[in-house]
């Protein structure tokens, strides 16, 4: 009976620890504004993503800017040219950073629609940068676009955002529950050193599963039918960054679990040698 109880508590501890780990990663890298921006910042230098974004941004700029009628005929080619050059402008990194922060506010801020807002990319700063260059070429001032929200996914994906927020909020409680379950598993065990080693092994295996799951994330996102080329380009590139970040975290989890497993086995060997 004690062995069964120890096994159940140990399994529960590993599952809760995995949930807490995922929640902590979400809190640090997705749900917090600084983490979200840091995760998306490298995309400004991702050539493949920037090519896809540039090709999609031309149509987005054309649809978003209120061009005066006398200029409509000449603005189209200038927009295409400006989009091709915009990433080389010194203001582009700041515009991309502003895009990330405004996108975070639209998606995660307390003012967002709690009924379900999918991840929303606000490309307004990029559109304003393009129109500023076009206006400079024409020696006229084009109106600012303001917000240019692009929904990444449909309303059905909004629940994923809410679930991420809930997981981020709950991870400290999950971590405490995992520690309690691990303690109960050790108290119920006949051989605590063996149980400790098994807890470490289970944690390492859970980290391996999460590492594999993270590697599958970009492919899962690519298979989704999203609303626009801009949405698809951003979602796929952001998913790649998220997967790389989560895999880096899971390496630490696997190493920690392996270290606990080795410590438990050494404790068992040393205990046996004293008999």
C-alpha cells in the first residue's frame, strides 16, 4: 500500500512540476510585456521573416492609409519601393519594438476584451514608417495610420491566449503542490533514496517530452489557416522563437532531473555500503 501511495504521489509531483514549469516559462516569455517583446525582438533581424513581412506589408499599408485622391495613382509604386527599403532605415528597430509593445497591449492588457481576443499584431508603427518615407519622397504629409491591428488566428484561438494567462497566474500554486506531492511520496516510500531517484528520472523524462513538444510547435502553427499573410509570417516566426526558448529552458529541467536521479542513486549505494 505504501509503495502504491508513493507512486501515485510521485507521479502527481512530476505532472504538477511540469505544469508549473510551463507556467513559469509563459510568465517570463509570453504573458509579461518585457518577455513578449524580448521574444519577438530578434525577428527584426530574421531575413526570412522580414522578406515575408515586406511582401505582405505593401497591401496592408495600401489598405490602411487614407491617401488623398490626386496622389492615389502615384502612391502605389512608391509604397512598394518604401516597403522594400523600410527595414534598412535607422528608425526600423524602434518601430518594430513599438509594434511588439502595442501588440502586447492589444492582446494581454487588462483593457483587452475579456470575452476572447486572439493574439493581435499592431503594425501601425511600421505602416507609419512606410508612409513617412512615401510622404518625404512626395514632399507631402500623409496622415498617420494609427492602430493597424492584424489578428493572428480566429476568435477560436482566443481561448489559447486566455489559457496562457491562467497558466501563468497558477504556476506558483502548481509548484507548491508539486513540492507537497513529492514530500508525501518520500514519506510514504519504503526506500526514500530510490523514490528520490525516480522523481528525478520522471522530471528528466518530462523535460524530454516538453523538448519534443516544443520542437513540434512551429509545424503546428504553420498548419493553421490564419487570416492574412502578415499574420502567417509573424505567427510562424514567433512560434520558432518560442520553441527555441522553451527548448533552452527544458535543457535545464532535464539536467536538474538527471542530477536528482544520480543523487538518489548515490544515496542508495552509500546507504547500502554502510550495512
